[in-house]
């Protein structure tokens, strides 16, 4: 089974990616962050909207338990600059076939086709660069 590992930077399944989405509330990955109940609730509803199975616990251990019940053939996620997730992905890559999608603009609908034009505002005029 292909598993799509969703986390706060990657909370929707990209078009054309096949797999079972999973979101894990892992306190060790958010240690040092002050997350309000509203943020946690928002992440929960976004994960549900993405069709994810939602778990709570240590990410590595939860994924191992999932694997024990139904073998994971590949884990798909999005790469990140955050060291705590980079360390997690390195550890997961030692145990599982891990595919990290390239970082992309989260607001862009089709991340496989990069944006070609950017706009910014100067005063009241919109300028194209």
C-alpha cells in the first residue's frame, strides 16, 4: 500500500498521487511550538477533508504499527527545510521506501507546473514582473 504522510506543511493530497493519506498528531514534532486549540482543530478538519486517517503518537511508531497491520510499499510526503522533519524522513527512509515530493508553493493549484508570472503591489498600481 502507498501511504501519503501529511503534516502541517503538506495537508492536502496532490492531484494524481495515489495512496492512503495519514495525518499524525505527534507532540515530539511540535515540541517548543505553542499550538492553540484552534490550530489543532483546523489541522484536524483539513486532514479529514483530505481523506486522511488521523492518529496521535510518535510518528515513526504509528507508521510501524500501520505497516505491521498492512504492509507499506511506499511513503509519499513533501520535502521540507525543517530539521526535525528532515531527521524523521531520514529515519523513515532507512526503513521504508520514502518519496519526498519537491517543495512547492502551497497556494498553487498544480504544483507540477511552476508559476511563470508574479505580481506585487506598489502603491495602488499592480505591477507585473
